[in-house]
C-alpha cells in the first residue's frame, strides 16, 4: 500500500466537538429509544425526532426500524412515510414534501467521499423528494438529487441525477422509462387524468 494513500492524520473527523457530542447523544439515547418504540407509538418517534432538531409533520409515519444519522438534518412533510428499514444518511439535509412515500430498505445517502484525493474529504449534497413522489423498495438516492413532484423511482433503482416531475425511473443508473399515469386522480398541478 502506498504511503501517500495511508496516513492516520488524513482521517481526522471534520465534525466539530459539538456535532460529535450531538451525534453521540442521538446514537446512545435517542436512536435506542426510537428503535424500541412499538409500531403504534408514531407520536413518540415524531416527538423524539423533533427533540433532536428534526422538522417532522404531525401526520408523518416513521417506522421504528428506520436508521437516521442526524435528525436535525431531516424534514418530513404531512402524510409522508418512511417505511421499515429506510436508511437516512442525512449528513446534509433530507427534505420530504407532503404525501411522499419512501418504501422499505431505501437508502437516502447525502454524503460520500472524494475518491481522487488521498485525504478522501467528505462530499455532501442535500436530497429533496417533492410532494407526491414515491421511492420504491431498495432504491438508492445519491447526494444532491431532487425527485420531482409525483415522480416514481422503481424498486432497486440507483438515482444519480434529478428526476423530473411525474417521471418514472428505473435501473442502475436510473433512467426515465415513462410518465406516471394518474388514472381517476387529480395531479398536484390540477390536471385530471383518465380513469
């Protein structure tokens, strides 16, 4: 292994002491309590996330098996859902609009490392999932991605770039496969679609 790519000094934490203490407190107390609440105690999970700085809608549904890195970087709108085993690696902001569904085992990743530098600095970008969007099971949303209103990311998709409103994407990397049909429903823009 080349000495230029391994040095303990290169891996010092970029977090301030206050941030490290906050994250330690969340992991030791908040996350432990959060994960052990009964499924029907959603109000307690919302309250706990708010206590740690999260901005959580009163009607948001958050499964107790979700993994949340930093609640203060999490915003969840009304009637939005984080299903079982969703991983919110919110080093940067994760913002879910109203009526968003994030299905089981989804990975929302706001940070990575610059692999071309020896010190591998942290690189972050917020994730925004707009109103009415649906992220299917086991999809991965990468840093800096915005999912448009009413858009869908199919199961196991790896979303590396923004998804336009009402688009359906699939694959690795995710590509647009069609526009979402709203049979018998009114879209967010007020247009009625066929039955």
